């Protein structure tokens, strides 16, 4: 018990260290009086005035980084004590014009918290249409001249991952991106994202900077196709969208980064049409009618270069309208040092956002800062690439899990599990897994269960799908289904959405069931906890279990010779596992067993819908209708219980239907409650290599 407590304490300390790291190095900003979560246009004509009520009452929760952590305070009516933080970048620079006249440039980036995360851990969109690394960047000009009231001008741009379902597993310097889910699902989520953006910001100019060939074209082409289908299917108004592909690497090859100016020239009309927000003294002169939504693969380096160029063009237009610019045709170069000041602001902005998403400074920062590309900058970029590879492979999965914990997307158990699994999970991972497991049970029952049999209970288990062994070589899901005639164990392939093989054991030949602790992982306290690790072992005679590959079970009208041909040839019984023994005197009859461990995390337990019960009385509808089989529905009352209760119900169901069929022999010893693999046996069987690997893992991470 002391070892478990020490392990838990180490995990807690590791988690606290990561939380401290997030809050001390992640570019968090706050103001006691000014709301940083909303743009000037969203605030209206009040400009940079202080808020007249608590910030918690006006802040935009999409950009309120610590909102989840302050919910208990808000629930107790403590809005005046809540202090919204944003993650991003806030910078202010002053520029003297003449005499005592000057203006300020403020560059403010706010990262959206809805799909916040790290580079390879968060790509694309989630099921709500929010995208990874979404950042709203606002460039604000404050002109104070003579005795006139100050003038405020604001220009907003956004960046964000391509808005559909895709991922890019961290493997090597150039991992290949993968588009996930169906075209219809991706088009729907793309439309959802774009419609939300259009409702909020107006016309969208989608500026896609990914390469038109190679690995980046996989997602670049998909983006173009999905946007086109959104328009053709009238999921979004065509007048509100313009898609502009511009292969940044191709256009700037050979150090020709000045070609970015040509892109800005192409977009001058778009920039003029969308305008910017401008007001003074309570009067609003213009409003921004649209936005440039810029992306590359990471929405970092190329994106920041292009956004800075667009911001420079708009700043020049603003200074002309404000009556400051004496030589507009010369651009910002007409003012000594102004171009360098703006470039530094944007280069710093790129570094902040890059640290938050990729862990390093931004690439191509030399061009953003100086307007020129040099050898030193290219060497720095190579160094940053290697650093990003290291972070993405060895660190980001745990940092992502802690970020999700801060945002309320998972709990402490999920964070601890990350230290063991060496992988993080999407915020809606639980919902996705529940839906996938419901479908797995549906499909397994439809493919494997004989017509006329009624499924009483079905759940997800892990099983070796082999006789006389309790060793789980690969932790993959199987479906355990108990009908009124037999028990089925089905190996399910999630990618193919089919049953690859299944075992069928008739209740009439089932000699007994052992239920108890089933410990297979000795690395963590959760893995050693008998209350969280429970399973079943089904005992039966040789030649009495059908093993079928594929989805065609033996039917009731098959003759004996045909049915026998589908049976596997049983091997010589292996030595039973240390904690698995048959009852005395049974060895002559019972020579085989098969083991199943409950997949307790995100468990899904289903049963047949009883006659006369409204199928959607508990909010769910039957998931399956087929001849001779009533609908299956989620059994909420049982699936929320402990694993030992689920195994007890499964065992009791088998015994009840066995007895109902008249097979009462040996019923007194049918259910045996004893460990399948105890914690002591699991530790004893852990190999030396596994022990060394576990110690090394703990040394590195805990």
C-alpha cells in the first residue's frame, strides 16, 4: 500500500509541475480593468475604456483561459473576484510623429480555448466545429494628436487549423497527415465552422498556404474540396466565402520572400472591401466587414509572415485615412523606424504563439523581423525543427493531457493514465469511444448471434481469444454477449467495422464461470486495484466451443457433419495460469477455458429491450432491429456500477438460462468467485525487461 501511495504522490507532483509550467511559461496575460477577450469592434464605441462592470460578466469564454478553474468562484457569486486570463500575446509600441503628436500600435493575439493544445496532439476540427490553434489577432492603432479626442482603429485577422477531421501522428520530421471520417461528415463540420466564423466576422477570405504537392497536398486538396462542396450544397452562402490557395514554399523558393508582397497586392481589393473598425469620441466611422482567415499546416511560421504583411498594408491605409501619412505611395518606409517597429511586434507575436503550440520560437522569424532571409535564420529553423520533433514525440502528449485537465476536458485519472499510456486523448474521446463501442456491440450481435436467440447482456471485454491462457497479448476490444442459448466472444475490428472471428459456447456445455480480480498491468496503482480490474473465465469441455472466422455462424439447420467442419481442432490443454484452477474432480470433463477481462474504462453494457417498455424512456432508442431479435439499448443502471457487479450479473444470467433449459448439474459450483490473476501473481509473472522499462519510464516522467 505504501508503494501505491508513493506512486500516486509522484504522479501528483509530476502533474503539478506541468501545471506550474503552463502558467509560468505559456504567455498568459490579464488586465484588471480592460477586457482582453474581445476586440474593439465587439466592444463598440467605448474604445480602450475600462469596463463598467466585473470582467467576468462581459468576457468571451472562448478566449478565457482559466474559465474552468474559476467556475466554483462564479457559482458562489464572486464575479468581481474573477480575473480572466488570455493565452496569446500582448505588445504595445509608441511612435512619435511630430512635435507632441504620436500614435501607439498594440498587437493583441488571443488563442481560442475550445480546442486548445499542442502541435501534433491537436489538429483539424472537433465535433463542434472548433479548430486547433485558432488565434484571433488584433492590430490596434491609437492616434493622439493635438487637443482632439483620440482616434482608435482596429484590424482583426484569424488563423486556425483546416476545419475538418484530420490528424498527423508525430513520427519523424515530416509525418504524413491523414484525413479521418467520411466526406459527408467533413463537409458538415467544415460548413459549421465557416458559418460560425461568418456570423461573427463577416465575409471570409480563406488563405491556404500549404504546398500543392506532396504530403501537404493531402489535406490542402481536401480543404479545397470540402469548401467547394459547402458552397455547391448551399450549406454556406457563396458570397461570404473566397478560397485562395497560395503555395508559400513554391512561391518563395530560392529565398524570394519578397514575393509575399505580390500576394498582398493580389489581395488589396479584398482588404479594401473588408475595411477596419474606426471610431473616435463615441462616433463609429467604419466597421470591419470581413476577415482574412490564414492557415498553413501548423498555422505558425508561414501564417505569421503573411499576416504581418497584410497588417502592414492595412496600417498604411489607416494612417492615410487618419491624415497622418504624407507620402502614402511610399508605404511605411516613409517613416523612419516604423516598419522595423511593426516587424518586431509581429516577429514577437509569432514567437509567442509558436512556443504555445510547438514549443519553440517561430521559423522564418528573420524575415518577419528584418524583411530579409539569411543563412543564420535557416540554421535556426533547422534547430527548431529538431526541437519540435523532440517535443512532439516525448513531451507533448503529457502536456496536452494537463492542458485538457485545466480546461475541464478530463479528470486527474485521465492525466495519470497518460503517464502510463504515453498518449493523450481528445476532449470528446469518451463520447467517441462510447459511440464506437455501441456500434461494435450492434454489429457483433448482428453478425454472430444465431437467429432466434435473444441477447440478454452484452458488453466490451479484452480477451486473448485463445484456449487455456489468461495472457492478454494485445489489448483490443472484443464483445461478450450472453443470449438465452449461448455465450459469444467476438473479436471486433474498428477500422473495418466487422467481426474478424468469434467463439460460441452453448450454455448447455458450459461447466462453470470464475469471476474475480484480473490484474494485467503492474505499473500503476489503478492497474493493481482489484476493484477496477475484474474479469470472467468460462470453463467447458474440449470439442464444445465453435471458433468461426468471418461473419457467418453455423445455422440451426446445418447437419452434424457441416457443423463439425466449422469447429477448431483443440490443442493439448496448456498448464492453467497460477490463479486459475478447476474445481476438484472436474479435470476429466473440463479441459478448456477462455478468459475475458472487462474493459471498465468507458464501459458500455447493453441488453434486449423488454416487451412493453418504451424504447426511448431513458433517452435512448433501440440500436438494432432484426427478425427474432428485439432491439438492444444501453443499460445505464448497470454500466455505471463497479466491474464486480457487471461480472456477477453476467455470470448469474448464464446460470439462470442454463437452469431454465433444464441443465442443473453442477449448479452449486457453477459460479466461482476467486481471483483470475491476483496482484501478487501479476507481479511475479512480470518479466525483467518489463520491470526495467517501467522503472525507466517512472524515472523519466514521474
